[in-house]
């Protein structure tokens, strides 16, 4: 009988301890969630790359309305920026790479201008919600005023063509970083993907002048998309820190768009910052899907010349077909935890002062747990869960890139 009573007593104790432990874990989880949101709202949060202007120029995408994320739904609008606690966004004027001809340059410039126009129109349409920003201090001022800060970056230096004076032209239009190239080589430098020639020729002589002009004006030089040799050539040429506006870590996901450890160490010496990208295939290797690959390859071939086209109806058709392919052959997305693994790697290798976040929303960005701008606090939550301090999180979410921005501006002055 004593044994029976003892066993009963022991079972009660064990059950009670398990219950208390479960409650404690649940309470701890709730505390992290509450603290994460409080921290997220206290600090300046900056995303250094989205392609949402491509949605704006189509005409029917109203940035003042809340959209549902999904096929053609878009991942960023002003209501969801407020929901997700995002204070500042670098809206990209993205121009795909076309022919290196006078006609190609003219079309590229016209396209870049139309995207810049769209960002400026958004600011005019919703002056109580968002304001065009051109200096780091604007972001902090607008955060205090409860408004979003709209910075402009230019993705691909192709619209510059061979005309160095256009660097200042785009600076005067509000552009504050230039991604030197995109998916193919241009007159400035070679790309990390789809080279015109097998050999990596790096930064051209004209490209050196572009970097120097960016330094003179106070435009951040963006090394995302550029080849490895181009990257090291840029660091040798620049007199100011650089950014990788939307790249991840090659050691964790072997993709040419990501930065190797040698590149990260060089970036630290330069004083620059890597903004970890939310494109799932740059965060974690996707499982092979031959049918999807074949369909996407065929789509690229079908619309190969579209980057120079001014036909928005044709562009819309391409996006519809792309969405249908991804719906038919869905990818298993990387997670927020996978993303923070990349941040961990950068912090352990070169320190917390050299990492940030560049989502590439509306340009392929989106992971499980952060698939649009409203879910951004989930990244803060994971950082806090892993033991990052509020000061660390403040640096990652905006202070690091604003520090680089200030240094670039000060070097120009």
C-alpha cells in the first residue's frame, strides 16, 4: 500500500512539474513575442530593397490600399508597412539588362525615370503617410512623425549607359544607391550570373569612373548582383563604404548571388554592410523540380526582350504566367530561422556592425514566416529568441546601413 501511495504521489509531482514547465515555456514564448514587438516599434527599421515600383507603374496598384499577399497581390503597401512596423524602404528603380546600344540606353533611362516617377507620385498622393527621403536624417525624422520614409535606389547601372553625367542626373532625381549591374554584364562591370563572356572581367575603366562619381556625389555603391572580381575591384576603387543591398551568405547557400566568406571579410575592412536577402533560393537550396525549371526557362526565353519593352500589357501577361507556374509547381520556402542563420554567420565572422536586411519583396523575396512586409516583426522575434540584445537588433534593422549612408554622404562633403 505504501508503494502504491508513493507511486501516486510521484506521478502527481511529475505531472505538476510538467504542467508548470509547459506554462513557463508558454509564458516565455508570450514574453518574447510582446518584447519583440515593443523593440521592433522602438527602433528604426529599414529595408534596403524592394521592387514594388514595378507594381506601381502598372497603374492599378494603389499603395494607399491594403492588398493581400499572393499572386499579383504585391508584398508591400503603406497600410502593411505600418502593420509590420517598417519605417523606411528603399524602392528600387529596376531596369533589366538589354542591348549595349544607344537605343538600349535611351529605353533603359526612360524606364528608370518612369519608376522614379511612380515613387514620387506615391509620396504626393499620400503626404500624410509617406515622404520622399534623401538623407539618413530623414528616416529618423519621419519615424518620429509616424510616416514612412521612401528612399530610392537604382537596380542596375544600365540606364547610365556610357554617359557619366547621368550619375548626377539620377542623384538629382533622388537616387541614393546604384546597384552597378543586374543579371548580365553591362558597361560598368560583370554580373554574378548570365555573363556575356565566360571570363570575369570585373569592373571596367568606365565603371571605375562611375564608382568615383558615386563617391563624389554621396551615392552608395551597391555590390549585390556583381561578379566576384567586380566586387574586389570595386573595393579597390571606392573611397567610401559600400552596401550589398540584397544578398545572402554563400557558405550557407552556395549561389553566385551570395557573398563568400572572403568577400565578407573584405567588406568588413571596407566598413560596409551586407543586407540579408529574403529570396528563398538565396537562403536555402531548393529541392530540384525539373518541371518548374523547364517552365521558367521557357518563360524567360519567351519574354527575353521584354526588359526594354514599354508595353505594360505584355509585362502583366508575363507576370500572370510566372504566377501560374509558381502556383502549379510551388517551392518549399526557406524559413525565418534559416534567414537568421545567415545573420548569425555574418555576426560570428565579421561582427554585428556589418549586417542588415534587404527583402527583395516584389522581386522574388518572401520566406515562410515573412512573406510580406506585415510579417517583419517575426524576424525581430527570432533575433530576440536567439539572444540578440536590443542594441544588436537596432543595428541589424537599420542603424548599420544608416551609418554607412552617413559615411558615404560625409565622404562626399
